[in-house]
């Protein structure tokens, strides 16, 4: 190799070495290089998993577990359509199957903006000190109006009321009102919902270059792939139909005992509300949550101790949460 070529090679290696050294930050600091940053992404979201539900929390706790499925397709920045299905797995004697809900939504967005979500990534530890990088990444946020049609089959606790304001559990043989009895009824209803919706999506990939106080160099990767949908809805029941049989009276599920009683003159709650969200969290994990006071049979809320003005808002309250897997197509 000639002296000129050797000199050129040494010079190139020296320049590369200097540049490599300069790419590392000073001791105790870090830099973040953005590799991928998208906000117009994941128009199609599909998620599924298992959920746990606690219903009629202020009267008689009804616990259920089951599976859910959610699919959403967003059309550009204008609108989206979604389907949400929950299928309970808890069965009751004489219940005619398990609980379920099927719902379909159409959403129109009137506002789109870019927000900056905050993240934190651990990049190293020395002794008892942990070092982390705080960063922000962009996400597209959509806000709009939603309308939907929901079909529910659920189980609701009922409580006899001596005043007759909420319904009565009666002994079939002699017509005696059971003043202290509670029961369980199946309920089917069709509901329309309308309110405000939101959607958010982002895809971000970055590389952290950090230098610990000791001088050690560290590289870490950041990956974010999120997509959330949710709504605050006001509900109105178009149809409420009770089951033919009480499935429990005073916690006794004996068929012969339950058939001695009936629930008469139930008072109906035709309006309610619901907050929910479902989405993909960081690549493949899905999460869903609902809290609602849904239509159905009015309950006397004998365990309610809050302000009277909020009593109607808390009737038939339930909470639902689940976790699973999801995919979001670019």
C-alpha cells in the first residue's frame, strides 16, 4: 500500500473516531435521536381480551367475567366506525344464558390537533442511583360527536320496596310482599347513545445516547405505538324487557324456592350515561374500561349515602375493566 493511501486511511479513521466520540453527550447527560415519528397512523384498530365486571355496586354486587372484542376504522381525519362486543361467562340458574352487549358507533370529528405526550425511559444505574431520559413524542388527537345503537342482555338485582315506588317481590301463593327481600332478574334492552368521542394515535421510535457519570456509554431504544378511542355517552332505552323468572331471592338459587316468588310493577330507568375507552397500549397490549349508570329497573339505592341530587346518576352503576392484545394497521 502506498504512503498516500495509508495516510488517507489513517485520516479517515481519525475523522470517524473523532465524530464517534463527539456523538456521545457529556457525562451525566443524554440525547435522543428520532428515527420514526408518525401521527397519521393506525386507521384500523382491532383488539380482544378478557374483562371483569362489577355491577349494581350500591345494592348487591354482581360479579361477572368474560371476553371482549373491539374494532375501529377511521376514515382520514373526518370520521370513524366501530363495533364493540362483550360476552359474559357467568351463568345463573333459569337465566337463559349469559350476559352480553353488542354495539355499533359512528363518529364524526370536528377537531384534530397534535399533542405532545410525555414518556420516561430508564437508561442506566450506577450504585444506588438510577438515570432516566424524559422525552416527548407527538400524537394525533381527534375530538368529535358519536352516535350508536346498543343491544344489552344483563342481570340486575332488584329489591322489594314497601312503598311500591321501585317494585315489589311478592309471594305467589298468598300475594304477600317480601319487604326485606332482594332478587335477581334477567333484563334485555335496546339503547341509543349519543355524546362526545375522542381518538388518539401515535407511532414513535427513538434512540437514546447517554453517558453515565462514570463515563460509560449506553444506547437505548424507545418504541411507542398507541391508539385509543373513547366516549362520554348519554343513553336512552328504547325497549326494556324483564325476564320471566327470578333467579335468586335472598341469595338462594334453589329453583323450587325461587319459583314461589315474582317481581311485580318494576319502575324503569330509561336514561343513563356511560364513559368508556378501548385501545392499544405500546405495540400489542390492549386495555378497556367502562363505568356507567345504564338504563334498566330503578333501584332504591338503600346503601347510597351521597347527595340526593346525584342519586339518579348512580342508579344501576357498574364498572368494567379488561386487558388483552391488539393490532393497529398503518
